[in-house]
C-alpha cells in the first residue's frame, strides 16, 4: 500500500509538471501579446500626436477663429500615463486566462501528490530534500495565487511557473528517495511547525525575488534602455515593483524569524542546546541577517530602487544555496537530505 501511494504521488508530480508547462507557455505567449499591444498603442499615440499637431498648425494659419468647443480632439484607445509610458491595461487575454486556469489545475494535482506522499509516509511530507522540494514548490504556487487577492501580479506568472518547473525537475530527478522511517531527532511535533514555516517563508522570498528582478528590468526600461521589451509598459513602474517586493519579503522575514526561533527550541529538545554553530544553523542565521539588513537599509538609510532589489535577490540566492549546496556538501546534525 505504501509503495502504491508513493507511486501515485510520483505520477501526480509528473502530471502537475506537464500542466505547469502548458501554463508557462501560455504566460510567455501572454507576455508576447502584451508587448504587441503596447507597441500598437504607442504607434497609435504617435499617430494621434502627429494629427493633433497638424490640426493645430492649420488652425493657427486660418483667418477665421474658432471657439474652444469647436477644436479637434484626439481620443486614444489607451491613454498615456503621467510617466510618459502607454497604459495598456486591459481585460485578461485568452493566453492569460488559459495560463491561470492551468496553474490552478496544476496546483490541485500538485497538492494531491503532496497528500499522497504524506499518506505513503504516514507523516508530514517534508522530511528530506525531495519532499521539501515537492511541498515547497506547491506552496510557492499557493502563495502566488493567494497574493493575487491583494496585489495583481499575474505578470509574474512565467517566472513562478519557470522556477517551479526547474525546482521540481531537480527535485524529482536528483533528490528522489523512497519512503523511509524518520530518524529519532525528526520524530517531533517541531517537524510540522519549524519546517512548514521555513517552507512558507521561502515561498514569500521567492515571490519577492521575482518582483525585485522585474524592478531591475523595469528600471533599465525607464532609463531609456531595453526599448524592445515593450511588454514592460503593461507592468507597474519600478518604484511600485520595488515596494511590492519589500512588502512581500517583510512577510517572509517574519516567518523566517519564527523559523530561527523554533529551530533553536527544537535543537534544545533534541540535542540539549539551543545553538551549536552547526552549518545549517549558521546559514539559517546568515539568511536572517541578509534580510534584516535589507529591511533596515531600506527603512532607515533610504536604500530603494535597484540597490534594494539586489539585496532581495541576494537573500533568495542564499536561501537556495542553503537548501541545495549546504544540504548536500556540508555535514552536520541537520544532514537529513535523505541522499
């Protein structure tokens, strides 16, 4: 029975990856459509400005004066924003609707694979690197969908799907292990609390890093570079993107702080000390320091814009390093990769 459930869980994982691939392609096509719509809107705006200039020139040379109400008015399909970029806000395209639908369907199948793995193991499914990858990627998608209710960030869909596909592929190919009993140190309720909160914090950091990367690209666009990337005109400005990244990273930081505290309590229960400078403990603290520095620098020293975004990206890179390199190549009391 255990082997069957583990097998069905793996089938569900591969099924979710196939659905996520469709979603990723649809998100990429939506970005292409956004780019085309933005270029069209810019062309119309330029044509409208030229017509308005010609009309004004003709009116100034005429001998008969007109009232203000008789003047020509040019109406554009998409207005120009105060920043000078074209506002191409519109209803969701068919590609975006397909992408979101496939993402939700893939998320349901993905969660089913997590549940099946948990049933096969008879415990929470995040006790080794494969299970952490399986559950963590599902929570990244879940957090992304949840954030949609507060901040519309559908333009980040291709990033979320691409990241998930990469992490799932690495997890299933390189980290997969059969279901095995838990080591004595992991047989604790803190496994549920400590690791789940760490996964949740990682998901918020992942979304924040995506927004920070978008901010860096958008800032270059606003500086007159990357002119061919017209899809960026349909996204918020760089300041808004950086602010969104900060707010989401702040939630992740609160969760990571709890992770650090809960880990220390669990360490005292398991090994009789709160802190032992184990490699995993050190890197968890390094990540906390990086994000604390990011929040402090932005709040007190005015580190906004690109400098702030780079700190966010470096923090998430440290999270990925902690999960992959530290778990595989460093030994210590936290060596529970299962490999």
